C-alpha cells in the first residue's frame, strides 16, 4: 500500500537509468518524495497494480495515481511543478525538438548501450560502433547513462572518452550539480550488479 501521507512516491530500482532520470527531475524541482526500491526479479503487488500494462519501473505515484515511462514522468513533473526550474523549453518548436531528442536517447542510445554488455561477437562489435555514434544529445535524459559507461567500457573493451571527449567533459560538469551527483549510482557498483545479473540470467 502507498502511504497516504506520501504525496509523491517513486517506484524504482537502484541502477535503473530511467529511474535516475526521474530522480534528477524531482531533485531539480526540489520535490519531496518517498522512494520505494523494487526487486525486478520478484515484482511487488504495488508495482503490478500501478503499472499493470508493462509492470516496469519507474512509476511516479502522485496523490495515489500512477504515471509511467520516464519521459512522460519528467514532462508530468515539469507541468505540475511548473513554477520551479523549467525542464522543457517554453517555445512549442523547441519543446518538440527536446521531446524528439529525449525519445532518441530512450530508444537508440539505450538499446545500443545495452547490447554492449548483453551480447557477444559481431553483435557486440556493431553495438560498440552504434553506441558512441548515438551519443550526440545532451540533457537530463542522457546523464544517467554516465554511471553505466564503466560497465559498457569494461564489457566492450573500449573508452567512451576516446571517442566522445566533449561528452565526458560535459558529464563531469553535470556531476558538479548536486541533483546529479547525489542521484547517479556508483559506476563500479553498477558493473558488479550487471555482472551478477548476466551470470544469473543470461549465461546460464
């Protein structure tokens, strides 16, 4: 059950990129919320109730009502708490462009990056080329990937900085913001968790 006292609740999982996106948006808006960690190998009744279609995280629960999908959550946060730190441009054209690039990160960047640690051989080699090429967009939708770079680099045996030095410089500047540095997971803890996941569910 969601606590009645909790006006805003976020369902997420420790190293989840999309959950960190929602966390950063909440931090930028200075919104108090209750965070509820979810075990994706044993999905809670609450998660299944709040997101019955996909049963995925993150889920933002506002006054007991769920909002699903990270980019929809970020836009919802931006609209509801519109008086504090706008996340989307006000001009309709620029807003449309921001949505396009955020969706690009959600689709192209995420799927290319995931293949680096989940695949082998030729498919991994293709992913190693696709992933750096997809890193051309910079905003709140992208920065959660930064704490996963060590994992991608370790599995793929390459360096993001060698291919995208300006991106790494930008990410390091972002890490100077409290909303980012206090939200992103530790890169080596991410790697250990991914390695454990891969050993349990993919290699066996």
